[in-house]
C-alpha cells in the first residue's frame, strides 16, 4: 500500500481491498453519509469490490486516500482528490468515522492533500463542494483557504462551491 503523505498525526496511503471492513463500517453510519449523496454498501464484499475496482490512481495518478492514525495504525476515514472527467476539475473530499469528528483530522489531512495536489501533481486549481446544511465541511473548506465561488445543486440539494488556486 503506497504511502502518499504524512502529517504530524496521520499517514495518508492508497486505499486497498484490505480496507473493505473499515470502508463498509464508515459508510454504514447514516450520519457519516448524510450529506454525500452516497448509500451504504450492502455488505463488506460490495465494499471490497468497490476498492478492487477503484481506478482513480491508475487513471489520474491521485484519488481518495486512506487516513491512518500514526500512533495506532487505525483507519479513521479517507481524504483526497478526485478528478471529474465531465467538468475537468479536481475536488478535495473527506469522510471520517463519527467518533473522530471535531479532532481536526479533516483539516489536517485535507491540507496535506492540497500540498500534494499542487506540488506533486502540479494542479493549478482545486475545488471543494458541500451541501449547504453541512456546516462542518464548509468550515473545513474555509480553514483550508478555499474561497466561496457560488451556490450550486449537488444531488438535488442546495450546495456551495469553493475554490483554491496555486
């Protein structure tokens, strides 16, 4: 499993089919996926199939990465970049177990992802999108110095688009 970047508390590495149980558990919490437009996996096997077929690293060089606590080696969520072929834009995204919320992991890991995006992958612009009701994610985007661009619709919900340029 390829390590991407390290912060003071976290290791970000490529997702792997071995993460299937944690990946399943993460999406099984309705509070975690509430503002994502995603549904829970049917079972661990469906999560494993998703991870086995995850092609972003191969197609774009980057993607969503597992976030691992340095001190325990525990998978606490994911954070990373996603290239959207239809819009030709790369967005920053993150998802963490509910018990890890409020500990600064989203900001810490996303800051590292922005640096990797701008420096290693030579991106010029990264966007962030969040449903308007998702105040916590909007706060993270603002802490990362992404600037509000416009209101948008995301999965038929009122949302906002933020942007940062290198």
